[in-house]
C-alpha cells in the first residue's frame, strides 16, 4: 500500500507540472503575468485599426485639438484600468455643462464604442504597445506658475510620489510626462464631479476630496507636473 501511495504522488506531481506548463504556454498565467513579447507588436497594429491614432496621434503623443491625452509611455496597468472604466461607463457618462468648459461627455464620447470592442487579449496588447513607447520631452508650460504648483503638489506626494512617478501599490498613476492642458482639465473634472463621481474606488474618492482648489491653483499644479520628467514608476 505504501508503495502505491508513493507511485500516486509521483504521478500526480508530474501531472500537476504538465498542467502548469500548458497554462504558461497557452498565455493564461493570470492577470498579474506580464505581456508576451508579441503583445506590443499586436498592440501597434490594433492602435491604428481601432482608430486611436485619430485622436491621440500617430505616436500616442496626445493632441490638444481633440483633447486626447498622451498615452505613450503610460503604465500598462493604468491603461487597462481606464479602458475597463470606459466599458463600465464610470468614465464619460456625465453630460454636465459649464459655460466656457468642454464637458467630459464631449471629450470622451468616442471612447465608449472603442472600449466596448476590446477583449482581454486586445487590451493587454494595446497597453503593452503604449507602455513601450518613449515620448518626446514636453515643451515648457505656459499654463501657470510651476513654483506655486510645486508647493501644492506636496499634498499629492504620498500617493503619486516625489517626482509624480506614480505608485501601483496604491493605484496612483504617473502624472509626469503628461500635457499641462490635459492635467488641468482632469483636475478640474475631479473638482466639478465630472470625473470619479460614480467610482467606488477609494483612491478616486480621495482624489476628489482633495480638489478644493480654484482654476488658478489647478493651472499652477498642472504647470509644475509638466516640468517633471516621465520617470519609470516604482517597482511592483
């Protein structure tokens, strides 16, 4: 009987190892596994095919004319999270209006049909492609006073890092390397309740609670963030 048990254990061990190998080879290692080497190449083609290039630019550099942010060099986990938010309508669903401002619905209405067509593997490929891009340096900001914005950013360091490099552990994205006009728009949207109002994410709620700033202060903060080089995010 003891010999039979040993043979069974040996057989089960080999079977478990075989299943694990098949799982890894099939690319189903789980959500925390990294993208395959082919993913960025597939994502590059998908970026064009899905129409992202029309709003975000040929190199995902972001276009002020379409109010579309820079996606080049963005963290893969953050891209995946935002696409999921568009699919759930946590982003882009509000149609609030304020004189002189372009409401979020007008800026994000094209994201819903694009996001809805993306499956898990396509999202992984697209996020891998965007994360692999190396964006060009930003021009000097003329939006506000970076020195004043630096003082305001002191309250953001805890989550977003000393150089605005982001922190995946608390779900805080990198803010460096992004256009000042887009940062200002998003900060204002959080304050107005146009972004994050429907989110259940505790960090999004925290972001909204700290946006009790006027437009001038938000411009200064965005101007300071635009001076920060797009450093690599903290390790996972």
